[in-house]
């Protein structure tokens, strides 16, 4: 009898502990992504958006202010957003981002903004950024239905509204992959193809520079190396191929690029251009406006007010990189995104959309698009890129 009484007391205590402890821990830990439950009820009169995007927004220590501004400028109820803040960032910054996402009414209604609950330590020029990107792709594939995956950093900024982006992409084939690539590697063959590096971020909790192995390796003969931009717009089909890998090519190349300098600038290019199924789906463009010093330095030049006209005339939907609170961002907000500080970019889903942004959403407007001049500019670029003569020239060579 004493044993039964003890077991009953133990079980009751355990149940009470779970009920009290677990909700407390969940409320204090970063938001996770798996199996979110939407609380927003779509009106019977609403229609689905023609295409949807899944974003990975990567941020590092000190990027909280830029990340918040970028989320307001990028947000749309039809898309999905996964935030990765480097493990190296202070705990206070992780908590601030959690409060920002968890405390926003619109984010809570739609429940389409998530934070990677167990972030990675990202090493500059190492493969940990690639691992973070693949991790995000797998999480988004498991959680939501979308058409294209876009990776951005906190230093990026949009040059069109999300209504513009959705409208412009609704007319192009869903299997296209915007991957800037080339097989003419030049100096990179010796400086990146042959060296062997080890990324401490793969096995250490302390951030440090990549390690260089003295002995070099020969160039591969089983596949052809490609290089290009780390910023891509990938189709859902190709994302599934990279994650599920019904052929062994994605896994083989992932193992190879684990010891490759700046692997995010070569992995997706080499996978897609060595794949018989996907090599003819490439559009050789990263859809970013980026400028470089002459001769080029390690990082692109920071953009400012003098670059505004060229950015707009490029018809590209994104630009990088920007320093925090650069005056040109205010001009982009005012003239392109029609956004005020602390509000979202203008869109058909907004309440009180007075051409200067919005702060809330209206259920009856879910599925409504209000594309503007940005959509026309972007459609001009996309039409040029996917037209038959240009498209054939932009395939893997």
C-alpha cells in the first residue's frame, strides 16, 4: 500500500512539474519553427496569393536594429520568414529579437515569422553559413508551402514592396532558379579550389578564424567547379533536391565544400550546374544590386544616397549592403516602399493604408495585391532574363 501511495504521489508531482515547468521554459526560450498553429482566420471571400516566398534572414552580433527594420520592410502575410541570429550574439540580443517577434500583433495573428531556436555559430568564409542555409531550407520545407526560397542578411534591403515581388513572379515558371554562376574561376582555382580549411564553428562553441591546412588538394575531376554570388532565389523543387537528395550529388558536394573557402559562393552553383535535372533551370542572376571598389575588396561597397538612382534603374528587387540608419534607407522607405518608421511596407493586405505604410491587417484583404511601379520595373528585368535568347545564354557552361 505504501509503494502504491508513493508511486501515485510521484506521478502526480511529475505531472504538475511538467505543467508548470515546460510552459515557463517555452516562454523564455527563442521561438521555434516546427508545426506552428495559425490563429488567423482567412475570410471566405479571401483568395490565396499567386506565389509565396520563404525567407531566411541571417544576422550577426550588433545587427538587431537592422534586422527589425528589414523585417518591417519585408513582411507580408502570404510569405514565411525564418530569422537566424548568430550564436555568438549576446544573450540580450537573442531575447530582444524574441520579444520583437513574439510581441508583434500581426506576426502573432498570421504566425509566419519564426526564429531558429538552436542557432549556429557562423564563421566568416567557413561552411557554417552554408550549413545554416541548408538547415533553414529543411525547416521551411517541413513547415510551410512556398514557391521560392530567398536568403538575405540584415545588411540587405528591398527595392520593391512584397506585393510588387509576388505580382512580378506570378507570371514566370515555378522551376526557375536565380543563381549567379560561372565556371571561369580564374584566381579562385588556386586560392579556393586547392586550399583545404577547417571551420572551428563546426565543432567549437568559441568563434575563431578558419584554420588553413598546409597541404593542398588537386582540383576535382568527378564534377566541375562553379562560383558566383552567395545570394540566391531557389525553387522549392531544387531546395528539396538539395535537402532530400534522391541523387547523391548534393551530399557528395556538401562533403567536398565542408573544407572549401567561402563555400556559400560555390555550393549551390556547383550542385545545380552538375545536375542533369536542374542545370537548365538556372537564371544567371542574383537579383541584387551590389557595387564593388576597383580593385574589388573582400566586401562590397556600402551603399548611400548617391547610389539611389542607379539602384532604382537596375530594376532589381534587393540591394546590399547598407549600414544601420543610412539616409538612403529613409528615401527607399518613403519613395518605394511607402513605409513609415515602425510600420510595414504598403500592401493590399493593410488597414489604413494611406500610401505611407501600414501597421495592421484586415482579414477581408488577405489575398489582395496592390502592385505599383516597382512591379513594372521588376517585371521588365524578369522578362529580359527569361526571354528565350537571354535565357539560353545564361545556362550553365
